[in-house]
């Protein structure tokens, strides 16, 4: 009977619960994630200076400290679960935006061509990362000043951005100042 339930998906919740009870999400996964990040970054930056064994040892030691941090802050499980879940939601939303643009005939690829293309990419990536990071609950780990979350501030910034964009596009015009007509 258990095999039938497992095949029908009934065993998956018990496997996830067992993994949670055994500390996989709280200890093992943050340890492995930090190990991969630290090792990769050190290998890229210090690969020619230190041997792989030294980089591996330092990475493992620092990752054990991440595991210690995770034991003090069980909210890290919620953060990573929300981070990956929010990432999936944001990427799904982007996919639908691209689909809708394609249905209307808008060529979104033109946004990423030309003089400002790298800035569009940089701005988009930073914005998406901030949305996912804070949407996942990073505010619980990082103290954000209260004034920065004020709706009045964001309304003013939004208004200033609209004015700046309007001035930019209106000022672009047809090539600058024209000489005054001679009379």
C-alpha cells in the first residue's frame, strides 16, 4: 500500500517532512550552497595563487560557519524557500510579459540592442534581484530605515522618474538647436 501511495505522490510529503526533521534545509543545504559559492569565487579569484586543496579547506571551514549561523537563525530556511519561490514567480511573470509583447507585435529584443542596451540589462537585473531579495524576506535579516519604505518617498521618486524620462525624450528631439531663420 505504501508503494502505491509513493507512486501516486503520497510519499513525497513524508520525504520532505523527513528532510526537514533531519535538518537538511536548516543545516545541509545552506552549508552546500555556501560551499559552492565560496569555492567558486575563491577558485576564480585566487586559483592561480593557492592550490585547490587550500581553497577547498578554506571553503569548507567558512561553510561550517555558515552552518553555525543557520543554526542561530532558523529563518534562513524561510528566506531561501521564499527566495527561490519568489524567483520562480518573477521569472514566470517575465515570461508572460514577453509572450504578451510578442502577441502585440512588439519586438522586445530591440530593447537590448544599441547604445543603451547594456544599461537596460544592468537595470533589469538589479531591479529583479532587489525585488526577489526583499520579496523573499531579506528585510528580516537586514535593517532597512523606515523612511526608505515610506509610500510618500516612493511616490515622489516615481514622479521624479516620470518627469526625468519625459524631459529626456522630449529633449532628444530632432538633433538639437536649429539656427534661427534669417529675416
